[in-house]
C-alpha cells in the first residue's frame, strides 16, 4: 500500500483554499512565483519594522519607534524579492508615507497594550491525516500574547489568563465604523492556534487581528478575541475545514471562484492563464 500523499500548506495560504482553490493550487501546490505587488510589499515592510520594535521590547532592550522605522525604509527600498512597484492608484512615496505613519501609530497605540510572549515565532510543522492524505501545516506566527479573556477552557470562570494569537494585518478594508473585521480570517488564525498548541503544548484562548489600514486615512485597531480553530477542526456536528480540504486534495478538485475579491490581476498569479476569471 502506497504512502499517503503529503500536501504542505502554510497557515497564511490556507484561507486561499476556500476563497479560490484554483489560485491556491497554482500559488501553493504548484509553487508558481510572481512579482510581489506594491501594496503587498508595503505590508511586508510594516511587518518587518514592527517586529523589530516588539522583539526589542521583549528582549529587554527597547528601541524607539524612529529607530525601528529604519527597518521599514531598508525593507521597502531594498527588497529581497521581485517587487512590481507600479500601481496606478498608489505611488511609492505615498506608500512610504502610509507605511511610516502606520508604523508610528502601531508603536504608540497598539504595542503598549500587548503583553507579547513571542514575536515572529516559527512553529513546528504538524502533519494532519485526513481523507487519505496528509496536510502538513507550517507557519510563522506574528505574535502571541497573554491576556485575560473569556475562555471555554475554564468552565464557571468567566475569564482567565491564556495565550492569544495576535496577527498583524495590513490592507485597505480592515476597519469599518471603528470595528476591526475578523471575516475570512479563521482559516489562517485557526491554523496558527493549532500549530502553536502543537509546538508548546499550551492551549490558546483564541486569536485576534491587529489591523493597520493602508489607506490615506491611516486607521489602526485591534479586533475582539475569537476562537478560530473551531472552523478548522469542526464543531456542532459540522466538518472542519481541514477535513474539507483533505477531500479536495485527495481527488484533485480545485474549483475557481470568479466572485472572489482577490480575482484580479493585481492579486492572482494565475490570472493570465485562468479561463474562469471574472473580467
């Protein structure tokens, strides 16, 4: 009997399975590369500078926001990967200004509220056997913090201190009416929860989004804590996303989704050859 096929999936890519599996197959399973967009590169640069700021605080040798901002400039202007800096609605100077503004706001308004216990932690890969295949989950977790939150792990106790996965998100539509959206985040953050628990054996209370909105109106905010892993493993009799993905991988079914918000040549590496794209 042959060994089950192994599909390696990063936490950050898992949500794409349920957004547009056709694009996921191309980008993750077929490992096709394309140039990073200016907006994605802006997010990468913000991630780099804020991580340095938080790691310095965690290590007991804090640096200023301005000092950490040097990392943003270096990452932004000296990319380590191919970046397409052409964007009809955003110049590089505008992107730099937005990035530096959000970096400063993160350091002043979000970081002081967090009690981080890890920054950019590489998690132990985990093999999940389901539907006759193995899904190998991997990922590097933005942050984990300790927080006093309501939790299902303490019956009768409305709130206890537990680990919360805090994921940094950048983008244009993260905050509406002052509320950070958690829509469509469960696949990625649930994977982080599962991998974090597998890595250190400590249960998580849930996950939340630290949002930095990359529009000219640079808003920042933090979402409520929610249990994202329930959607991965299933609950209330409903199958989990891992089981569903296993079925798709087993039979090689990767349906397109031309209604996806990411069905655009700016976001999809399979755009040029896709016969299903929503034009």
